[in-house]
């Protein structure tokens, strides 16, 4: 082990008041990184997960569902900036539809679920050192969301970026904040435990935790799933959706041959020569939504048993120290995935859910869909799709949110669309409607007039 690099990183984390649990996880991951342990999951070592129970086909038990949701807490990941879309604040503060941000809708979903089920239903947000202050300030407009003295926000841990050449901590006096990175959303279990929130939630009578991404408004509080999870007796469960051709890049669960446990495999854990297996929607028929359910008592026991180190598979992420400047040193960021915890819990399971549970926004193409008439918000602020999901491809001119908002100043009607591909310097007018398939390609500036009808069979 490169003791010099590890000890320097450890001192840096201690000086920054990083918690002991996070440091133990960092040391464990560093040992994997330094040893050169393979971070890939080979197709020969797994079997496809071909069948799961489907929620829609299971009998309902309204009384049990109401009881389960009353012992449930909601947790959303809120640490991302959305830098790939050109954002510099918390991604969940982006306006997505009807003048509301992700956070507006998340909070209103929780408040509506409380009223509907007469449940306390705490909302927790895992922020990062880059999103915490903005999030706390935003939540001042919703004082009613707090439950007793439970905190709404808790901060994800941070760790040093490591120089590729010798795995020592990177330094950058011009902007010391660039020396640090989050350890991936797999840190949620460490941050929850180290903050004392797992123990506090259990003491308050909460047994189930529903986790999800802050940019997936489909993952609203759901009593039906809570009831199923409670009755299953499982310590952990993942929500899965049936894959389509649009889901080839999404991670999937598989069965590890050597011990029969469910594991998560993502694109970063797949070798180039095996991507054809990964993207085969018949071979691996379900994708992982990153909507997760955890039994808090099981999490507490497992963290105690493993001294706070779940041992999640390491993801080696190599970048430049300053992501916006290719001339800065190459660094390694050690990351783990929240969904990878499925392999840590004996008896973990999965449930097949409807596509309405997965409406993420990773690109401006996703945002175009979410802002369109394809979706409506119901009285509980849950997204309701009004048609089949079309395929959307937007060129580089739309990649950054500033450019996207300028080029698409009003929602585009996509309720009757099958596909839309736009490439070039294109600006949409108001009231534009797409039906069937539409392709717009131009080498010169083009403005789509107000009220235009695009596409056809």
C-alpha cells in the first residue's frame, strides 16, 4: 500500500473534520485502488435477473399499506450541481414545470402524502458542500416540512482527489475547493449513520427508508410500495422497470453466480468488449431506477457489524482536477453507488414498478419532455404521463441550460410524438407541436415559427 499517499489523505480528512466512519470507508477503498483490484463485473460471473414480482400484479392490502407509510421516511439525494447542463447551484433548484423547481415539487409531494395518509413522513435531503447552503435557504419557504427536531438536510462526506501518478492528495492553492470531491452517493449510508440519523429515526418509530434521486420526480412517496416492502420482510429492495431501447445505458441488477446474491452493474463496471451484453434489453430485461427501500433496523445492525464499512464495489473515476480545464492534473475520484448496497444485505430483493416511477432529468432532452404536455401534475403533485414516451435527441446547441432556455422559451407539445431529433442552430417558437417523427437539421440559424406542426407518419 502507498502509505505516504494514504497517510497524507487521512491527515487532510482529519484536518477537515471528516467523520471517522467516512475515513474508514476511504481507507478501505484506497486499499482496493492501490492494489489495482479490478473494478469490472464480468458477464461470466453473473446471471441475468429475468423475472421479478410486478407491483401491479400483487394483491393490495390498504390497511397494511397505511400502517407502513406511517413508519416510513423519505430521503432524496441533493448533492449534485448539474454541471453537465451548465448549472452552478443545486440541480434541484432548477425550474422544471409550472414555475416549480424539483425541490418545490418534492416538498409538495411529501406534504400531500402526509395529508392523504395521516402520516408524519419526514423528508431528508443529503446535500453536499456545494449545495447545502442554497438548499437550506430555499427550504425557508416551507417551514411546515420539518418533523419535530429531525433535521431536513444532512451533508454528504467529502474526500481528497488523488493524483493519478502516485495516489497522493491533489493540491490546488488557486481554488482549494477543487481538491475535494464527494465519494459517490454510496456514501449515504455512512453519512446517515455518522450523523446519528439512523438511530434518531428508529427512536422516533420509523422503520422504512425510501431513497431516491432528487432529479427523479417519479419517485414520489408511495404507500403501496411501502406496504409491499414491509410485508416482504426484506432488509433492502430496489425498484426496477422493464427496459426499452431508450434504456440501454441504465444500470441493472444481476445474480452473482458464486453466492446467488443480487448485485448492481453499471456502465462504469462493464468492459468495452462486454457492452453488447450490457445494452441487450432482452438479455438483461430490467433496469435499476435508483429508487431504493431500506429497513433501518437492518442498516443499523449491518453498519455495527462491519464497523461502518459496507464494502461497496469501488468505481474508479478519472478526471482533471478542474473539470472545466483539461490542462489541470489528472486525478482519481473514488466513488461508490447507493444501489450497490443490494449485495451487502442478505435477503435483498427487487420489485417491478411502472415507468411512471422513473422520470429522471439528466440532460436538457429530458427537461424538454418534463416541461411538455406529455406530463401533468395531479392534486398530490405526482407526475402523470399523458402518452407514450417519445425518443428525444437534441444537438450540442441545446446542451447547456442557458442555451436551452433561450432556444425553447415555451413548452413543446410532445403528447403525440414518437421521436424528435434536432441538430443545429434551432430556436423554437411558442405553441410548437410534434406529432409522429420529426427531424430538424440545419447548417444555418433556423427559427421554428409559433404554432408550427412538426413531424408525420
